C-alpha cells in the first residue's frame, strides 16, 4: 500500500471541502482533497444567499463566480395561502433593502457545475484534488487522528497528515465513526424533487430569477430557476406524510397547492426522474477533536427552507481553514483554537435552524413583533431581509436576538456564542452602532 503525507487531508469535494482546501492551499500548506465521486455530479441545493457573495469576495472568488453566467437572484418570494407561516399571503424578501455595504443579489446555480468550479479553483490554488477516492478508514494514533486510508482506481493508499477536515456532507465520516450524530426530531423531513425545461418566465407572477417558497399544511414547495429555460421544483414534508402515499402523488398534490408555482411551470417538461432526499436535519454537539474538524453538512444540516446550507457550509470551511493554519503555526494553541472554532460553527448553524423552527411553528410574525419593541418599525424589514439573506453570525440583528431567546429552539448543548460576520466583517462595528442609535431613539421617543 502506497504511503504519503500531507499537511491537511480534506474528505469531500462539495463547497465546504473545496473552500477549505482552497484557503489552506493559499496559505502554502500541502492539501489533498479526496472526493469519492467523479465530478461534475448532481447535487441538490441550488439557491445561494446574498451573504454568500460577500463571503466569496472575502476569499477572492466573487469574480470567478460572477463569470459563470448563473441566474441572478434579487430576492425570494414566500407564498403562504394559509397566512400562518409568513407575514402576509405573498411576502417578497427584496435583497435591495438590506442596507448599505452589502451585496444586493446572489445566484441560482446548477450544483454540478458550481461544485466543479469550486474544486477547479482549489486545484488552481495548489490543492491536490483526487476524484474517485473513497476513504475507507480513519487512522488514529491513540486519541489523535493522523490520516486516512482510501481506495482509488483499484489501488489502496495510506495518507498521513497533521489534520483531517471532514467535509463529507451527510455521509458524516467522522460523526458516524464516533457515534456523534443526533437527529433533530422536530425537523425530520424528506424532499421529493425534479428538474424541468422549457421555462418561460413570462408566466411568472413574481420577479424573474427569484426563488419561490410555497407553504401548505403538509410542508412546503420550492421553485428555483437554474437557467433561462430550466427550473428545479421540489416538495419538503414530514416523513409520515410521504409514507402515507407515493413520491409521485405527493409531488403532484403538493405542487398543485401553490398556484403561483404551477403558473410558473406553464409549458415546462420534466428532464429528470423524481428524486427523494432523506436524513434531513441533524447535528453533532462535538465538531472538533484531536487532529480533526468537521465543516458544513458533516457536522450539522438544517432544512433548506431558507437556502442557507451552502453559506453556513462555506463560512465554516473558511473558518476551519484559518483555524488549522493558526494551529499549524502554533501547535500549543490547538485546543484553544479548536474550541473557538467549535463555538463559531454552532453559532451560525444555531441561528439558521432557529429561523427554520420559527417558520414551521408559525412564529415568524411573533418574533418580528418582539423585535419591534427595540427596533424602529421602518427598520425592521431590513433586519428580516438580512436574516433571510444569511445574517447568521450577527450579534446585533434584533430578529436573531429574539430567536436566540427561545430555549425551545435550542439545537446544541449549551455553548459560548462566537459572533463576527464572515461575509462583512468590516460592518460589525457599523451594525453595533446602528443598533445603539436605534435604542437611543426609542428611549428618547418614550417607546
């Protein structure tokens, strides 16, 4: 068996793995990324958030992403015929209303091309990217992880490293190895979806390029344009709802409940078979260990209701790479650095999953009402749209502050929150002052 060494091994070539490898390679470390599939490959999760563009700018990828010709996304349309989940029957989160200093749009992407673009960027930065490399064993030296064994092209390999980054997504190589994964029982959902061609946006009753999210009594439906003439449509529901019928019937019945989405599909034709995704919503209370860190879906996965998956995965990947870089420079600081990273990881995912709970439990309006007690009403929409757009690490967003007070929405065991926006770090102080001014205004106005 061939034995090799690297500074860092990254397991998984999705956005979290590719960005981890890219940032570490740019630091000058020898990085090997092991991806079991051949790319490009199909993956769900096509809608990005505007805070993603800020993060891409931070790591020097904004121009590369913008050059791909993806569908621009200027907002999200939330449709609620029941008028119990959102603020009104049709609420549009208009990203141009976020306030100064932030990107006012994002993209809808075809993940096969998007993920391949990111691994290409990691390779261009100096990472070694190996497709068709299936990790078969995590190597331990006592309590410390020291590498992996993998198979590729019929041959076995042993690769040793100072650190291992688990970006294996829902496969969760380290979480399953150590029995760390816990299911979020309240959010045990499944998705049924397919792609269509022949899209004609003249049938769209909303804004071209927007994602549509339609609520109904048994879950919700998405519609995401992937190109000028292609669209992804899916329905998310509790497992018991799907068990009582078939994927075909559930899909047809649920999509039909959202007339604004069926109107958008006028004249389209399916181009893929129905696919079913399960294992929605889980977390690990332990996301670091001696010699390893989890990033993205490997450590936590939330319902894709608000399209935050790629953002939290990529943001934790950047922070993990920075953490490992610091630990390689100062090994004695590893425990402290890893503890801070763990709390940072949980802060972002905790906020995102609270937003999901607020939707499913019909509490978004109530949260907004609570936030309005400390925020000028004309400013509240801005904070709502920021949160929907990816403002998961802000200490000063009043919507996030109110959701964090709801102990019934706790996901992780108690932890110390680590704030600091990964997309707009330069605005953290501005946001603090903005909130302080709002408090003074309300106090002097006697409210």
